[in-house]
């Protein structure tokens, strides 16, 4: 008697819930998703090609603008790759400062992920504004160090650009002392919340074998039960000196992906406390020529960023500009199984899945 | 510590299974023939002791006379890694077999290489431009691309 | 599964639209400020009707959600509780352009996104204003030499206020918006813009 037809709806590049300019063409049967085609490229700025005409030091500000919510970790990954290529050693104080900045950045990025995920669930701005409050404190700390709130350009090949002022450590101490209390506040308000549980439990379950096959990395992989964190598996910088856990969750649904971020924030606070206690005095930067000419060769440097494994593949031909500059973007690769997770679910679930994977279009499109 | 396996050992093991596939090796990388990519990848994924189950990164470099497609493979089970490289000498229509059937994570990365560098992957389920639009002239990451700004 | 649309056709149509826009938009739009100078030359105060209408318009500007890249996060920072755009009546970022009158272009505009941005601008009802936030929206910024970046939003839309910075602090954005308020306050209702 009734005839139904599938309909295609364009979830346009301009949308409040798509985490930037991300487009999807979704085929629906009623509210159920039959097929989903992601369309990228609305923020493709050609950073890889631009990098080939800049010197190694000039590329650092471009790396800030990749995942703009986690600029410090982007800088860290890039300077690690260049230091591997050129064989530059970094002084101790710089390593400790880098770790402190990277972990603070991880906390700020996870706060944003959780805040925006809850935004999409319908808690319109309240959790986001609560988490923004903490993020503003972290941004104040960063502004004290390097003068910028969003795109820091703080790390350099061979160290960091400036030393911390005297008021930084007391301010950091105050922040670290009160941060666990705030994480407890979020847990108390959110962890047993009925709406959160109803909307995320059992949504978008990712089995661990599929996660490994799809090259997923970061909190999404660990939420599926695979204990793989670059800071433990292939330690870079001085992470082998710190005592921290790698939390994992069992089910791999959106709730676990949300829970991972809360657990990782606690571990980051632990790392910062240990790093603060041990930071030595000394130089903050090894002298490196401004027109650095690394020897011919290639290097792949990777870190555990807040969104996953961020890697830089650099090929050098002996000149001051890289011959090839490739960015292994975790957000793009984590979207590989997005289509498979969404098929069969409702549209509202698709948004929750997208929010729990946590993408940032600057990194997806580069 | 993720041990980068020496190119020589991996080349020897591949050579035992697929005799003509390896063309060269150095300390970190193994060079294979472009038509053998899929077979070598299957061997690396399934061979006991190697078991590369995770493809970290697929990219391509334009060396003017040839293209080089670079695969960074990791084994989460055994915590080691290898770099696999293949060279395409045809500039007009470079083609390499796709590894999407083995690792789904290669999907978007191969599409990106096709979009920006112009190397086609045979067997890819959805090979079309991703970042740039249909009708964009040329392939921007090639060294001879004139950017028409 | 069989899709009810042909993905290649849609992509080809989109590609053709982008190339057409790229060829058509080589010269920037003139900034809509000529009437400002004429006003000063006439040196008469805006009439009382104009004053009330402008007062209403400028203290209830509703921006449309147009955050493209990093500057979007300083825009959201302005909307958050520390810098608080709500004191100017602007905290409602409308998702639909039909209900908005201010377009805050925050972030890098690429040629692929340009037709969509132009469509959003065309869908906004008059009177409408455009603010270019950040150096990417003003002139292409650090990505000016790239093969896919529009060198400034004013190639596609007429821009009222330019706010420099990379990204501009929320206070800088607020200053730009206050300048826009002053500009709106000088408009006369009866004259065509």
C-alpha cells in the first residue's frame, strides 16, 4: 500500500554540529541511515605544498594551524621529526618544559572534546561553558609563557623559544591543585546523567580488531580495549621517566570514548605534577643555524596527540627547505570507519559518533 | 620501544616467499616492485613473527624521474615497524595496486595520494578526488605543477 | 547499496561551480564605506527616526555561524562567559542565515568553500553586514601563496569591518564589533546602501 523511497540529505559544510567545515551526504530511510558519504576539502589550504617552499624553522607556525585546538602538541611532533632528521640534541630543561606544555594542551583539548560532545547531545552551552572556564585558565598560563592564546609557535628545533617567567610555576601549581577537583565536579554532574547514558551507551560500538585494521589511534583506539599509546609503546622526549597509567575501556561505544578523555585528563595532571617537581635549571635551546640544512635522508617523527598519533614524514635533500613534508593526520584516519559505524543508526546517533571520534578540520584537510 | 626492523632481514624474509619482489633495501626500508605491492603486503600482514596489522601512514614523494610510494607499517602485536617503498617510473599514468582489501585504514590515505599526486591505486573501491574539486587542473604536490594563483 | 543520487554528477556540478566562481572573482568588491564620507561632508546629525532604527539594529545583531578555522575558537571564546558577547545582545549565533544579520567570517576561506559562503550571504535578508576576522579572511593570511585559498573574503563579498590578527584576541574582535556598531549608528534609513 505504501511505497517509500530513500532520500539524500546534505549535511552541509556550514553546520553548528559538524566540528568545522565537514560535509556529509546521508541517505535516509525515514530516520535510519542507509549510507553516508563524507566530503572533505573545504579547509584544504595546501600546507604540505607550502612547506616545501619554507625553511624548517618557518614551518613551525604552520603546524600550529593544523589541529588548532592542540597547537603545542603539533609543534612538538614537528620539532621531534626535524631533530631526528638533523640529529639535534635537546637540553634537559627544554624537554621538561615541552612535556609540561604538551600535557597542559592535552587537558585543554580533551575539555573541548567533552564540552562539544555534550553540546551536541542537547545540553546547549552549560557543560561547554564550565569546561571553557578551565580552558581559559590554561590559556592564561600559555599566554604567560609565549604571549599567544591559540597558535603558540612555542617550540623550536633544538628546544623552546622562551624560558618561563617566575610567576608561571606558582600559577601552574594553583591550577594543578584545583584541577582534580574540577574533574570530579564534571564526573559528578555527567557520569551518571541519564541523558548522557541513554544517548551514548551502545552507540557506535567499535570492535578492537576493526579499530586496528582501520588504523585508528588515540583515545578512540584505547576505548576499544587496545592498549596502544605512543608515549609507552615508542617513548619520545622524556616520557619514559614518568609514572602514569594508560587507561583503556572495554566496550568501545561512544560512552567509553567520552570516559577515556576524562581518565586521560587525570593522567595528564599526574604527569605535570611529576614534571614540575623535577624541572632542572639550564639552557632552553641548543644553538641551531637559522637556515638549518639537515643531511640528506628522511625521518618520521610521531607523538601521541590528544586526537591520536600525529606524525610528520620529512625528506631532506640537503637544502634549507624540506623536499617533502607529509603530515599523518589522526583525525582524517580516525574517520575511516565513520561510515561503517553510522549505517543502521539514527541521524542523532551519527552526530554523537562524530563528536566522540573528535575531529578537527584543520587537521583532516590540512 | 617500537623497534624499526632492519631492512636487510625483512628483505630476506620477503625474498624467501616472493623471490623477485624485492629490488633493494637499506637500513630502514625495503624497496619492492610496484606490481608486487599487494602480495608483499599480504605476506607481511600474515607471516608469523612479522604480523604487521597496522598501517601507520601511506604517502608519496615525487623524485622528478620517478614517484616513490612510502608505506609505514607497524605491528601492534609485536611492537616493531618497517618502511616499505615502491617506485613508479611512468610519469604519465602511475599505477600501484591498492592495499585497502588488507587494511581498511589505507582508504583515505590512498585517495589523498591520488588527489594530490596523481598516482592511481588499482582495486580501490572509491578512487576519486577528496580534497580538491573535480575539474581542478593537475596534481598540486608534483614538482612540475604550476600553481595558478 | 544503491544510492538515490549519483555522487560523480554532484561532484562534477560542484567542481564546475567552484571553477566558475574562481574565474569570475578576480577583483575585490569595493568596501561599502562611500556613504560614510558623504555623511561627514554633509555634517548633519542622523534624524531621530534613523537614530532609533540604528540603535535597535546595532544592539541586536545576530551573527550567523560561520567559523571556518582557528579564528572560530576565539569567536566562541568571545561568546563564552569570560569575554561575554551577550552584553551586546549578540550571543545567539543563528545556524540559519535567514534569521541572522551579521556574517562573521572567521578563518581561512578556500575556493571549495567559497560557493557555499556566497550562498549563505545571499540567503541573509537585508540589512546585513560582513566582518572579516583574522588575517586569512582579510587577505589569505599565511596561506596566501597556496593553490586553493581565496586571497581575502572581499573577492567574494563586500566587507564592512576588517579585524587583523592571527587569531585576533577576543578583545580585538570585540573592538571590531564596536566599530561596526558605530558604523551602523551612522546609517540613514532612507538612503539606499
